[in-house]
C-alpha cells in the first residue's frame, strides 16, 4: 500500500504494489552476500556475489525506488532509472490505470509507482475515471460515491489511485491560481543506481579475465 511521507512540503507516494516483495528481495540479497562472503571468498564466490548485488539493485530500482512526488511547483514521476519533472501549472489531465499518466500541452508523461490492479481495470471505461482541469478548477467524471474517503494509509490500490489523482489536480489548480510559471518537462537520471549497476556488471565481466 502506498504511503505519504517526505520532507518539507513534498508529498511522496510509494508504490501501490510490490513493496513487501521488494524489501524481501533486497533483504534476501543482503543476507546471502553476508553469509556467502563469511563462508568463502574464492573467485567463483565473488562472481556469485556480483550477480546477487545486481539482483538486489534491480529489485530496488524496479520495486522500491518508484515514487510520485508532489512538490511546491512540480510533480515528479520517479521510475526505475529516471524521473520526469512536470511543472504543476502545466498539468492538464491525469489518468491512473496500469501507470500514472500526466498530460500537458507538450505530451504525456508516465510514472509506474501508482497504478490500479488488473482486476479493477477489467470492464472499466476510460471515460468513467478520466480526470481533467477545465476552467479554474478540477472536474471529476467519477461517481461521487467513488471519491476517496478516510486516511490515505487505509485505502486500497484503487483508492490510492483516486487520491493521488485528486492531489495532483488540486496542486495544479493552486499553482495556476498562484500564477506559478510553467516550463518544459525535464528528465533526470538515477545516477547512483546506474553507476552501481555499471560497476557491478563491469566487475562481474572483468572477473572472467583475472
């Protein structure tokens, strides 16, 4: 289940699924590394540890790193190895299905952290859940009894998807009311994760030439 946290005025939403399995995978990789290295430090063991390290890093990137972060002036769609930064004032529409998709005049931008379960997508029409900004406020095309209620931490995946949609649109509405400047969407890269993956992979390959 997704949760809100973070520092400052940022609102951070963690993935709606897979976090338990993600932490289990990272913990298992760390445990294997410790046990194996304490038992044997031969070259084949070192190679195996490189593979385990790559596995743990990929689990982190794909299952635990993704976020939706709503800041004071922009929304960040953080994915496995990169993030999209979209000015709130430029947000025109938000759609959450398998992924979170934000539309601006310059295109659409996806974030994988927040999505709906496959079972809830079956039989749905895109119109019923479509949400957009018209005029000066947010317009919701979902039924009133489907609006999220209660603390966010108690919502299921569908409730979190609705809540995140609402929060992005409300933040975008406030940004427009405050005449905040827009700007072209920009992409940033997960430098530490990419560097770690490159180093581990290079070390694994190099071990065969020792």
